[in-house]
């Protein structure tokens, strides 16, 4: 844990007692502050009280006015569509509003070198944001660093909360994934390297529209003033951002960026680094089986650029790419048996997410369905030609069958029946792909539970293969 010492002896409000909120309260208490906690959920308040925290309704005027600062969890709105009443009360009382990410960077900037275990070079922080791919990119950077023998931690919107990380040692690299919710409210942002992947409409109600959403992401590069920025420029927002910041490495999977600056782009199957008008490196991504598809190529280019910004050599980075396992339930290669590849993409809960998997493979035996989202799979119609056969499950079964029309499909009802049917009909070279384009809640508690069930169902085939 990273203790927050800046508020020793002062009362600090903590609003929202989920994963990040409770950790923030613990970090404040470890630094000598007096956290006062509140959550609208009774069970969350009981959990905090069980850890000995003071519980106080921060929406009350007198309670809010006694705070030195209010720390707000990411899921709680502070402006749009309307601020939580405790935030409104704090702002009316002139109490600064912050979050755990702001505390994290504030603590690192104030750290005394004697707090750490050994002498050496300063620690570094890489922060990754974007609409899509930020979890994979964050995990890939962390994996490359570990494979290169560098000390590293990972956290933020993935894994451990930022304040739950260990105080970084000199020479260590901390890789954090940051969402727009986390960036927009942080009063302190100070990454050494900041990564912007892409932007697509998301969380628009929370941010007051696409402009507010982009402005939240942009803060990481302007308020944060990173030493080096890595910016995906395949959308207009990325190109705009690259034109505003200094010391950027531009990234593209659509354009060969052969200018005089520093860029990383895809040329056919090769990740290519271009700097000062000449090619510096070219890495074949085909051996990196967990990085298939254009979206993963963008993730790989951004991760490569971030690691280069910290001084790793091309060969060091290349060594870590083939062994990257990918993230669970995100186009996760579960294994191969009898020439048939099994892919768990359970996190694909809408058509946009499923599209990336369908684009990445051929000869697909597609398991789809669950609780449908608006629009169904109609946007995927141009990709139906890649589907050898679809195996449909859950509440969406009938609607998906109607949309598929003449595309070969079977109504299987359950995931177990779909896996069995796909396995029986698959031939060497086929890919059995679970990419549901639906929420899981008709038959499973979560997309994770659905993905775990898929793994369990294909395990006998993999075990049989291993025993040959």
C-alpha cells in the first residue's frame, strides 16, 4: 500500500466504498489522516465500519465542511448527468474534490528517496488510456518489461487499485490503466509516459457528450505533462492530440508513418519503428498468437512505443511479444486440439466487440448469444461469410437465427450444447470462437463465469490432445 501522508491529522471524506474507495481510506489512515467514509449502499457502509472507519453522511452540510478534501470513487458522478449530493455539498463548502489517482501521483511526487529500499535510478510511471484496448496494452507493457528483466507493477483500472500497489523502488516501472472517470477528477497527474490509444463514443451521459469524454482523456497529456506521449492517430481526436503535445511517438495500424518524427506502425504483418526518416526496427507479429487482429496490432504498437520511450531496445521488446498470453476472456487462446483452435472471447458483450474477433480469424465456428443488446448482430452481416457455422444460445437465439438467415447455424440453447455441436463438426484449421455479442445474465452471473464455463467445456479435448 502507498500511504497518503499529506493529510495527517486532518479529516478526509471518502465517497464510495468499493474497491478503490476502501483502499483510499486505508491509505489515508496509514498516512495519519482521519477518513470519514460514506456509501449510499448499506452493506458497503457496514464493511467499512467493520474495518474501524468512521461513517458519516457526507451530503450533510456540517459534515462536508469539516473535510480537508473529498475523495470520490470513479463510478460516482461529480458533474454530469448531475453531481452526487455529497460532491455538490463539498463544492459549495469550498472543499477540494479529488480521487485515488490524484492521491497516487501526489504521493509519488512527494516521496522521499529514503522511503525506498535501495539507491538507483528513479522509478517511472506509464499511464495508458483509450476507449478500447487499454487493458490489453497495459498488461502487454507489463509483460514485456518482466520478460526483459525489469522490476514492474501493474494496477489502476486493471488488477490492484493504484493505492494498493507497493511503494515503487528506484528503477521500478509502474504501469497503470486509467479510465476517463479516473483521469477527469484527479487533481494531480504526473506520468512519465502517457499512452492514448483511440476514441469511440462511450460514457457520453457521464461526460456531457463526446467532447467532454475526449477532454477527460486529454487531461492526462496536458495536466499530466508526461516526458513522452504515445498517441494513436487513426482517429481525428488522436491526430489533434498529437499536434498539441510535445515529444510524442505516433502510432497507426492504418497508415505508414514515414515522416521525420518518431512513429510505430504496421506494415503487413510487421510492427515497424520509424525515426528521423529511417526504419529502426521491424518485428513480425505472426508468432504472437495472442495479438491477432488490427485492434491487437494497435495495442502492440503502442506497447512497443511505450517501452522504447523508457529505453528498452527493439530486441528486448520483441523477446516478450510471442509469450504474451493475452487477457482472460478477451480473445483468449485456450488451446488447440486436433488442429482446432479454441478462443474464449466471452468479454465480447456487444456486436462491436465481437466484430474484432470475427475479423481476426477465418473458418469460424461461432458460439453467440445470451441476453441481447440493442441492434443485435445486424452490424456484423458483412462478416457472415467468415462463419463456417454459428451455434446460438440464450435469449438471443431466435433473433440471431433470423438475422443469420442462410448463413449455416444451429439453435443450441445452452453453451454446453453449443460447444459439443461445434466440436463434433469442426475440422482441422477451424476456430471454435466464443464471442457472444451479448450480455451473460440470462444463463451466467457474469461474462467471466461464462468464459470459465467455456474453458471447462473444452478442457477434455485439450487433455485428450495432451495425452497423445
